[in-house]
């Protein structure tokens, strides 16, 4: 890969979480940034996830707050609750449209899109980005049964990166895992959440306070 290429990461949070859980490792988001910074000029790193609005505490809130302060652009929206035809309660939180719009708007400014998702619905987006001259890599895995990536998405991509082979470079050491500190409920402000708490969140998510990973467009 050319060191001059402009790269943007697009992370489907729920899909990446499911994939790494199946593979049995956790992402170190600081190492993930460094990995792709070493491959070119990292223009943006987007992370997409839906949140349950009325939930008293969301286990993902500490993660998205740290990502938001440490080099990632976090895009969220509230989940929607509905009842299906069988009377079962369902929760919907699809971020495909938000990811697709951001990618298409950014396409004139990047050379390489790295999509962390195995969702086959993104095949048309990958094709649209390629028509705009953007190279697209898809990051997921085919080592599980069934594979976590849709075949049509993997075929459309210019390059497929298997997460199982990236684990040694972007994974977090399981021995670093610590219990989440108490008092992280939603009564804290975002600035309070940014304050250090004995390094526990750094160990949990692989992100260090004060990281200078800011991107300019």
C-alpha cells in the first residue's frame, strides 16, 4: 500500500462486536488506529452504533465516549421498538444509511475505504464507492461457521481482510481486562467521563486519554 493514500475507516459497531465475540477477542481501538495510520494518511475513523434511549445505563456508553474523544467520529441514533406480525417485541437499530451517506460524501477526499462489516446490504455502497475511484477493503471473517461476511460483499470488495489474521495487531490482551469503575451512570457529563479513572477505561478499551489522533478535512 502507498504511504500517500488517504484512508477512511467505517466501523459498523454492532457487526464488528458480533464478529470479534465469535472469534474470541476484543478490539484495542488505539492499536486499530495505529495500524491504519501506518498504512497511509488516516483522514477519518467513523464508528456507528444505535443506542437504547430510555435505558438507565448502557454498557457501550463508556466506549463510545472514549472513542469520541480519541480520534474517532462516533455516529449514533436511538433504537426503534416495534412488535412483529407474531406479536414479538423487536428492537431495530440499523445504521446502514448513515454510514452510506458519510462514505459517499467523503469519497472525493479519500483513496481507500476500509469497511468493518460483513453485512451484504453494503455491497451496493462498495460498488458506488468503486465507481468514484475509491478502493474498498472489507474487514470481517470467513473462519467461522457460517462465515460472518456475506459472499456478495466479499466478492465486490477490492480486498478482503480477515479479522482473525489482524487479531495480533489490533486485538487487546485478555489479561488487560478490568472491571468497569463504579459511578459511570448517565448522571455523569461527557467532560466528567473524560477524566482519568485509574486507567481502567484505557485497559478496557485500549484507548489512552490525551491521544493526539485528530484528523483535518
